[in-house]
């Protein structure tokens, strides 16, 4: 259960665009890009239709194609992996750390071959990955680095905002994210070539100075409409305030859950600022996570598992064969993670109710 926070300023911003009659390729896109680049601290921001589109364009603009291998965690949303497959490259799945559930740099390094061209890093649930270690590996093997920060806008790693690591980063603004544009995404980068290519590819392969019917590349319609961009501009203005609200809810959850030995609250390293996307706990081994979900739902509390490993899913099995058993940490953790209701304006009473219903569900089967 998650709700976007929409206020009267958001509505007014979108209404102004509708009344203007300029619904696409207008000034709000440029404003959204400029403000996002300034917020992150990069030279370029390119607004697109989704986080998936952002990941795809970054992958393509970095020249990743057939016969290339890209390291990527399996404990992620399918879009991370799909962006690689779209370009005919091979995803090579890596295991995850046992605490943050981000990509394990040591396991990633073991899987590098002479075909490895890039690492797709995912900042899972809004917690930054271990960027120092990843940077060292990328430098050692001359690898491109894509930051899938679709769940982590506003997160900080050792004083530096996500979006400033690697060759380029992607953000997503679906309604369950920290800020929303309805649908939509953003590419951020300091790489001039990547920025130019992404701008062209999102707009049917047109160059910025070319005419409407001239196409330099095989491109896509990955543009963001003006209404969505206007909502993004309005939401970005109070992103930090919304992140503080989410942090407050997360702290309430953690305080109440820390007293139990059958659940582990999310780990937050001391040198990061978490950008809370979801609140995911890990149940003790032996508890049936799916049974917990069913019991909680009967009490009116929605909860769900998070994530189902990509390497075990049907379309990947059809493409790469049976990989079950190759990522032991991922496979163990994925069976025990549980996403609890989480949104900006949850009250202490609501948090307490969720925790109490979870406790009762556990006690029923313990």
C-alpha cells in the first residue's frame, strides 16, 4: 500500500499546462530537466517516459550490444535486466550483500570475463550500493557503469547524491515512488556524448538542431509529456521534505520491530542517506512469508513479497536456461522479504497496527 502525495500546487501546475495548450515538447520539460540536474549536481538531465526508458537509452548510448555481457543483480525489478536484453546483450547475474541486498562487488568481480562491458548497479529500496568498491572494479577492468537509481532519488553515499556515480543514472517517477510524475523517468549524466545520444534517441532519433522529419538514428518515442513534467517540477520542490516524512515513518517501524527476534528491519549504513522507497523487512528462517501475507490480508493489512529473483522467472529461463541455485543469497533472501504498507503520511497508530497484525500472524505459526 503506497500513495502519492499530491497537493494543490501540483494540481495548479498541471492545470496551467493544460490551459496553455502546449502539451508536448514544451518549456516544462526543460524546466524539469534543469531543476533535476541542479538538484543532483550534474551537467545533464534528460526527461523520458519511464524509468525503463531511461535505463534502455543509457544502455544503448553506451554502445552495449550483441555479444556484450553486463553484470546485474537478480534481486531487482525486471526493467534493470530488460534494458540489457533489449540491446541483445547478455545479463550476467550477480549475488547480493547479506545486509543491504545491493549488488555484491566481490561476487560481481568473480564473474567478469573478456566479454564483460558494463555493470548495472541497482540501489535497492533506496539504499546506495557500495560505490567505492564498484568504482574500483570498473576502473580495473575498464567497464561502463549504469546506476539504476530508479528507487533512490535523493539518496546520498558518503556525502554525494546518487546520480553522480558511473557513466549515467536513471530515476523513475511512478506513483509509488518518492516523487511522481504519474509515469516518467529521468537520465542524469556528466557525459556529453551520452546526453546528446539520449536526447536524440528519446525523440525518434532526431538531432536537436535537425528538422522534424529528419532522423539520424533508429530512435524511440520515449518523450515525457508537458503535464507530467509540470507535476515533476512541482514535486521536486518539496522532495527533501517528502523524504524526511518517509524517513520518519521508517524510523517508527524500525523502533517497533527492533524488539522482536523473528524479523530484521532494513539495514542503513552510517555513511549513507537512505531515500526510503519501500519498507521491506526480512522474516526469520522457518517462517512462511506467503502465509504471513495471507493472514495480514484477512485483517485488512496489505503486504507482499519483494523481489522475485529475475534469474528464476519464466522469460529468463526460456532465454538463458535454468539458473536456479546459482545465487544462494538472493534466493534465500527473496523468500523471506516482506514489504509493509508505507507512504509519506502514515501515522504512529497506523504503523503500530501493521506491526501488531504482523506479530499476531507470526505468533499464529511460530
